[in-house]
C-alpha cells in the first residue's frame, strides 16, 4: 500500500488514511469527502496565519480576499497537477471513463483531503509544514490586495478617497424569459457627465461590469 | 495590564495581545479585526476536528451544517456573555454610549479575536484547549444534523427517499416597489394534488417557506 505521494514530503504512519484521501466518492462510500471537510479547515488556517504575518498592515477584508485567491478551486487544482495527484486517484469506472481524473474540482478536493489525512496522521505542525511547502510559492506571489477587489468596491473607494458621493446604479432594462434574463444597468457619478452602461445575466453582474467600465473611463481621463 | 480573562484558563505571555483582542475598531486603528480573521480560522478548524471525531458516520454536508451552528454569531455571543467579555471591551465613546458592549456581533467578533490572540501567544495546542473548553458544551449538545437542513433540502430528500420526482417551484406573483418586493411561490409534487403557497421578501425565502408548509402537510398526512 502506498505510504507517500512523490512531491509531498510526508510518510504516512497509516497508509489507509492516504488511500482514503485519494478515493473519490464515485468509488464508493469509503471516500475522501469527510477528509476534505477537515483539510479545507486546516488549509484555511495555515494560509490565514501565513498571510497575517506576511502582511502586517493589511486589513482583515484584504487578508480574506488574499486567502480566497489561494484556497479557491483553480489554484488548488494547479497545485494538485504539479504534484501529479491524478496519477494516484481512486475512482469509479464511470468517472474514469469521462476523464474525472482531469477535473479541476476533483483534483482540488483531493488535495484538501490529503491535507486532512496528514493532519489526522501526523498532527497540526506536520500538516502545517506540508501545506506551507505546497502553497508558499502561491502565497508569496499573490497580486496586490487592491487588485483583488471587485469593481464596485474599487469604484466606491475611488470616489470616497476624493470626498465625492457614492456612485448611483440604476436598472435601465430587464428583458428575456425567466431563466434567460438580461439586465442592463447604468452607473452615474454625481457632479460628472460620465455615465457607463453594461448588461449581465443578473443585476449584480451588470452593476459590476458597469463599474468596471467607469473605472476604465476614469483611469483614461486621469492619464 | 490585564494578562488573563476570568473564565478563560489561559495566561498571556504578551498582555499587549490580549489588550488588542479586546479593542473594538471604534477605539482606533490598533484594533482586533485582524486577530478576528485569524481566530475565525482556528475556531473553524478546532470545531471541524471535534465534530469529525464525534460523528464518524456523518456526511461532510452535515458536518458543515453542524459547524455553522457552533461558529455562527449568536452562539459565539452567548459564549462571550457567559465569559462576561463585555466587562473588558475597549471601545470608542460613540459605541460605548450606544451600548456597543452589549451588541451580539461585537461580542462574537471579540471572542474570535481572543482565540486568535491565544493562538499567536501560545500556539495551536494551547489555543485548541481553550476553544474546546469554551465550545465543547455547545458541540456536544447540537441538534440532530437532519434538523439543521433547510426545508427545501429536507423536502427534496423526502421525495428522493420515496423514489419520487423533485418538487416543482413556481413563481406565482411578484409585487411591490423595487426595494420592498414580495414574492409568492407555489410548490407542487408530481403525482399528487397537494400544493403549498408562501410569500417572502425574496424568491428563495418564499420557496423555503413553501417547502416548510409542504413538509408539514406531508407529516400530518403520514400520521
């Protein structure tokens, strides 16, 4: 029975735990879903701790945005691919045939389950060491917290920094059938003739797109 | 300077960390918000670990619902009240006057910040011990995982368990002005004349209320 994964510097005392971590639910009820629940919590803490120390002057909101970037599915899938986790996945026939071993969500979940298994097998410190080995490169090369903010937040902060009133969003049009609606939204800035329009499948998405356009306009005007 | 809180069995090596954990943002920029970010992550892991071992046969979805019940604001505020944390809060004049020391959200956040400070001051094991002392009573007396599911999930599982098709939700009416909308929804079960209606301030809320009514009807009919 396998007791370690090449690329992860940890040898399992209980190889059964490693096997469980690698087992997708398509294989049966003895699978990695509960370990994933645990691993997700460990990963969140280890990344939070690292970011806390790395960015002593960053607000909790920014810390939280930075962490999301590390623990989100596509980042974890990228790390899982680097470790070639797909070579070791244990899955049901159906999932195998449809290429489940290449699915980002399955790879990301398996990596979390692996962290959970190491935590159970070796304790917090050992698991922290392994998580850090896997993630520090990502954590140390995150974009600036500012860039991770959504456009509406950035536009609002741009206005506040200049002592100007908040942007005004207005629903201009709502068209299409119940399940294929299209919302068109405008954003206006008090004391300015600038206006931006955008559409999206939800009001929120349309507002974000409009804010993004307005930021672009402001940026161009400022140059 | 205070180096411990009565009721919490931990003595701070660095009393400055305890002071920071007790300081609300209304007091100034040297406040507990970043510690709260860290404490939230530790609390999540310690509770996840405990639930994982306490309920070896519970699914990850149920584990997650059970944990939410422990780490949600009103549970933490109750624990904070038991520890009389409000006696030690450090806040700005404004918050003090408006009774901020009694606000559930502030008390819950402060308790998380306190866990974060203990983690930094004493490490994971010490912090785990303190979190367990504070929370085990709640964790060991949680309602059954089944009861924590929302009505739509419960109704869906009720139907699936009987091999019947999924409930059908339909928007019946949408009335009121933009910011005070009222949605009315119906739920129908294929192959049954039973139907339930309910209203709510969002479509989702109306659907949950309709599912809840339908469950009641089914329960009464089954008796």
